[in-house]
């Protein structure tokens, strides 16, 4: 539990400084609660307030509140109603609870009278918030805390590593299911089974794409129909896992046969590993993204898609047709973790360069930040149409490779002081 204590100490010192800097005496953080669907008595799976799970590593909690005031032990009002409809888990005795005063409540009405507490801020959904607007999700306070979330504690890195380990079990099962000729849906189910997750526990919807489907970047269906083995070409899977509220986000691409596409995957994999090794404190992520464009263009040139050299493909903007998304993003309590476009505690925004509008991370990497590195190359009909007949493209090669959809390879990497730490490999 040593690393969890260090984690809580970090949260205490960061939150104390944040409250002082923004003029509040204390803080309430609400876990949130399930909201029913429109005209229905059923709610979608509850997604817990990330600020709450930053402190309290409990997956199944709703209608609970954390109270923090500098100099006091943090308090958790843990909602455990008398309920014969649901299983109520008593997590008030778990090891994490030693660092809090845990007060079990049966009903929201047992919470303290918020109006009696002077000058506190509230972070959480607004419906139940008893405070006025100036004290509800104040932007200056959120900016401060979101910036604190960039740098991960040792405990958080441990959680993301455990999430990676679970996800890799799924990825291994998915790979085997692909080579066995399973459908997208069957691969998806094999993945869930292997990593022991329910679908609602996944940090994001699995992308399980066969043949041309990887060309849809967020392909959201799982086809139930098997593809004949003779017709199978490629498989892209972008799927994560969850450990104590922390996410893994991993992508792999496979070729069904040992063909040119298989060689392209290997080549992109080499480039991706080079990029991963550059995840070090002080590295400008925008520059890394630009380098990825060059790397991807080198692969496309080597395999005859680009007739021009890689530099020309990048400077003319041609590479953006084949790599239209960003190199990656922060990873943590949220898959696309906060503060990707923010460069200081005041919330100063640094937008991505005009030519790369979808880049989710624009700052210089800080020690302890966890990022994804996910270069890709795709044959996307909608984008190819926009450059139809382009003289620097070998269109017969594009036609030959389009049925494979595309390639993406994604690892989760910690920016170290001197070297990168890849949580997905090694
Ligand atoms: Mn990602």
C-alpha cells in the first residue's frame, strides 16, 4: 500500500495548493449517479466522476461524496443503501479506506448540510449541487487540478500497467480468434472473455475490424458473419481494459497471410517503436507527431504507394490523406485524458497546428505523463476521392492495398526523465 499512500499524499498537496491558488477553503467531489434514459426507468452504465476515482479506487459506487479540507483527513460519504434489489458491496473496510474517514450513508439526505460549510467548491454533476454557480465546477480550480493529473504517480502507473496486462490477454485471444476464422463479433467476445471484463467495464467501445473495415477509424460494429478463410486479409483491433478506474488503450494489426501487407505492418511497427523510445521528458509532442508523418510516408514510399519521397509527401500535405488522426493522447482515468491542449495550471490553451487539427496533445512531455503512441496508415475511400489522380500516388498500388483497410499500432508509454517506459511491451 506504500504507493497508494504516496498517491494520496500527492493529491493532498496538489489539492491544497489548488484551493489556495483559487481562493476556496475546501472541496466536495461527487461520484455521480445513474441517470435514467428518456421516458424510461432504465439507466445506461454509470460512468464515475474521474475526480472522485482519482481519490477513491472503487468501481461500483454512486451517490457518494468526498470531502477535502486542507489539514484534515479526507472524508468519504459512501452510499450503501438498504436495498433488496441490488447487491450492496461493503467496500468501507478495503485497504484504501485507511487513508480516509469513511462514513457510510444510506441515503443522500444523510449528507452534511452543504450550506453550513463556508466557501467550498463542488466538482461533479450539477443536479444535486447545493452551491451557487461560482462554487460549482469552478473553471480555475478544474484547470489547476487537470494540470496536476498530467503527471502520474507511481500508483497510477502501476494501475495503467495492470490495465495493460488485462488488455494483452484479450489481444492474444483476439489474435487467435482471427487466425481461426472467427467473425468480428466472435473475436470481440473472445477478447472480453480473456480479459474478464463485461462490455460496460471497457474504457471505450472495442474496434474490431476485418479486411477493409480498419479504414473506418472508429469502426463501431461487430459483424456477426464469418468471412471465408480464402477471403480473409487483415485484422485491426483497438481495445483496452480497466484497472481501478485506469484505462489501457492498445491497437494491433495483423495480416492473414505472409504478404506485402504483412511486411508493411512490420515496417510500421519498427517506426512505432522508434517513436515510443522518444517519449522522454522535454520531448515536444507536436514534433513527434510531425516525425510520425515522415515515418509513415517512408513506409508508403518504400511499398510503392508514394512515388515522391517522404519529405515531399509531408510538406505537400499528401501524408494527411493516409494518416488523418493524431499520434496519440494522454491516458489515465479517462482514455483521452484531460489537459491535452493545455500548457500550464492556468489553463492556457495551445491549439494543434492548423494542418493537424485532430492532434489531441500539443505540449512538451512532462516526466510521469502517460501517452499513447499510435501511428497509422489507412486507405480511406472518402479521403482518397479528394486527391483522385494525384501524380505522386501509385493508384494501382492503392487499389491493391485498399481491401486491407489500414494499419494502426498503439502502445501506452510513460515519459521518463531519461528514457521511455513502455507499459504495453516489455
Ligand atoms: Mn488511443
